[in-house]
C-alpha cells in the first residue's frame, strides 16, 4: 500500500529540492529495515517562497551594519524572522494563511498521487513542526478545505508524525498549561508521534515533559547526535537533522513498522 509522506522544512535558506537527498536515503533505509521504500509517495512542502522576497530585502537593508558573530547571528535571526513573520496578528494573517495554503495544496497533491485513503506520514523540522501542528490541529477540528472531501486532505488518515528540532515547547508558552497537542494517529489508524532532538540544539526540545496531554500524545522524545561532528556539538546542529544517518534510520524503522501487517 502506498504511504503518503509529507516532508516539511524549517528555517534557513531552502531550495525547491531541499528534500531530494533525504527522501532517497529514507527509501534506502526503509528497505534496510525490511520495508518497501518504493511504496513511499513523498512530497516536499516548500513554503519558503512565501517569505523569501521579504527576508532578502531585510538582509539587504541590514547588510551595511558591522555586527559581530555573523554566522550565529544569521542562524538566530533566520529563526526569529521566520517565526515572527509566520505569527498572525489582528487584521493581518497574510503570511500565516499563505503558508497553510501551501501545506493544504501539498496534501491535495499527495491524495492525487497516493490515493485519497492512503496513510499520511508527516516529517517536519524546526518551524515546520509548528506549522504542521497548527495545520493538523485545524483539520482535526473540522477546519479543512471546502469542496474536497478526501480523507487524506482532511488529515483523517494521519498515521505518523516525526518532529525534528522542534520549538513547539517554546510556542506552548502562549497557552495556559502549555497547550494541547494534536492527536496522532488519527482515530482508527495505527502509528505514532516521535520527537527527535539534539541536546546542543537550542531551538529543539523534548515535548513529553510539557504536560500530561503531551506525555500521552508523543510516543517518544528521542535524543540524537547530529552530524557532522564539528557542528553537532553546537547550536548549528539545528540545521543538520536531514543528513544525520541515525535520524534517517530512526524514521525508516518507524515507517517499516507501519508497513508491517
């Protein structure tokens, strides 16, 4: 059976092919675990163009200033700029709605390619984990698109969620009691939510300690060591989940388990 895999990027400069290498390695690793790598119908969710022009203009305007720690500053301001721009404010939801329109369109493409009832497996990184969490939350409360009743498009086939380097814990400060998580898997489906984090990643955190709801919703907080080693022991590890072999192996094993009878 085909499995629809949505791959959602996070902060940083992202090209349209950001997920190509990851998807290829994931298929190979899935076969190593006894799964069917060819059954993965994967689609990258490339939402970066929504913000790209504005961020390039901001960088141009600030480029003349002499500021220290330029590499780390670019890393932190990249996260902050994306995060702040994404948040809706009263009377202005343009960026938020435009990003979620990309996610919804990608779910529709997956329903076309894998089938309307195919299991949905979502892999998200960084700010992408917040975007996916918000999107699934809305779908699970009946706020899906009008005119398209396919179960996959409405998140009713959700069978797995992987969050990597997730700042959901930081976002939880917005709600009393640190919020309520999405439901994984969807009712009637089997699967689980796993959260991967590097201890040196200052943006990614465990999720189960937030409250009892997260403790039940997240199957496992799994510490990983991102590669290459010279960045894996620094905050820049946040950018390296995609190419870390142990991360790919963990996700592949999870998908292979989902494929088993």
